[in-house]
């Protein structure tokens, strides 16, 4: 027997220039005994890595979070709604995000209700670094290490 | 506020002096075995005797209630035996039938009149819950246990309906939360 299952397609990765505002659309079903309000929050996230290995949990880019207050009328029967929430892709120079690939997370504030998907946003367009100190830092460190090691080597040679 | 009702049928109930052996439970439409040492009825399922009490049943209907509503739970069983006074009926609204968490409950004492004929008679009892403001949407199950009484105690009889209640909690209950789309604006 052939079984066909129709399921919603997962959203796919898109590319955005840093500085853009992103609008996320979410759907959910709810019931509520009385009218109430919820706050939707959304933003990009990443997993901290060292040398390509994940070393930390899902970490939100705090500078890029957005929120939206949503009013929910009383509903005794399950009611499907579609809502949106905007968030900015704040540039690195303003305390935001580096170029790279980020996940997208949306949640209802104060609850454990959330949806997220890894690697949804390819962000680029941060201006190239003009920080001279950063560019020469590796070379500077190598000179400093040599300056420490050389006297030790000479010391060993003197004992012979 | 609205009054909603749920009915539970306990099937054939017997006092403790019921003779061990097989009986026809006309209400459930099946043979049941009364065990003398445990004083309980069992059904034979795939070669295993399963106490009737341990069966959760699919509710014949779902009742939607909200805080402030009244939910009347009525139990019904068929009886043959002497009069019994002070039988305890324990009514409960439960969450998660598998674990058996009890959200709220009430004990009600009632009497069973004598039926010394060979034909079972229906006995009913009921209790009305008032759904409190702090009710949660996972309060979905109802359960009833009857037991005790004098001079001849009724062996414990239990019956539960899972997913019998759709409870509309005051606070929003959200399901199916998904990202549908995202785009630059």
C-alpha cells in the first residue's frame, strides 16, 4: 500500500545584508478562557565554536532581538492564527553580528513554546576590519614569544 | 455557567460474597471472572487476566468545560446482592492517565438497595465538580472508584475515561507553533 503524507515544508536558508530588518511569520493554534495577550520574540542564534567544534549551547544574538505584542481573544475552540514579528540584523560595528550563517528562533516570552531552525540566515556585508592592531596582533605575538624563548636558549647554551 | 455531564458505567458490581467464577457482564458485553482471593473482576485478554479496574477507556464523548463551569460525573453499575450502606465513591479529574495524577477529587457516600433476584438492577450515583480558576488544559481524564460499605463491603471497582474533557484554561494554551516564513522588509 502506498502511504502519502503531506507535511509543511521547512523554511529554507536565505541570504541577507547586515542592517536588514527581517519579518518572521509564525502560525499556531490556541484556546483561551478569557482574552489575553502574549509577547512573541524572535532573533538570530548561533552555536559557539572553537576550531570548528561546537563548545556552547544555542546562543541568541541579543542585539538583534525583536518582539511583538499579540492580543488573543477568548476562544473555546482551537483557533489557528498567523502573526509576525520583526527583528534587525544589527552590524558588528554597532555591537551586533559578524558575517556568517545563523539560525532563527521565535518564541512566546515567558513560556517554553518556541520554534527554531539552524542555519537559516546567511548574513554578509559587514565592512572589512580597519583595525590595524587586530591585523598585526598574530605577528606581534610571535615576536613576543621569540623574545621570551631566545634568552632561555642562550642560557642552555652557556652551561655547556 | 454551563452544566456539562459525563457518564461512566462500572458494569457488573458484586458484594464480596460473590462466588468465584465466570459471569456474563451484559453491560460490557463480555465474560468476566470474579477472583475470590483478590475479590475483583478480571477479563481474559490474550491469555492474561487483566483487572477490570486497570483499564482506562476511550471516552464515548468529549466535554468542553472552562473555569466556572460545572461538570456532573455520573457512575452507573449493575448490581445483585444485599443492601449495602456507606459505599464510598471517589470521583476525580485527572491529568495524564498513564501516571494517574489527580487534579481534583471528591469522596461521596451512597447506599445500594438490596436486589436479591437473579436479574441485575441499575444503580447510579453522581457528583458535580465546579471547574476552578486554576484549571489546566491537561486536565483531560475522569476516574471513579467505588468500594467499601456495610455490612458487606463492595470490592473496589474502578473505571476511567481518558481524553474525556477538553478544558479551556483561562491562560492561553498554544499548540502547533511553527515558523511559516521569513523575509526582508
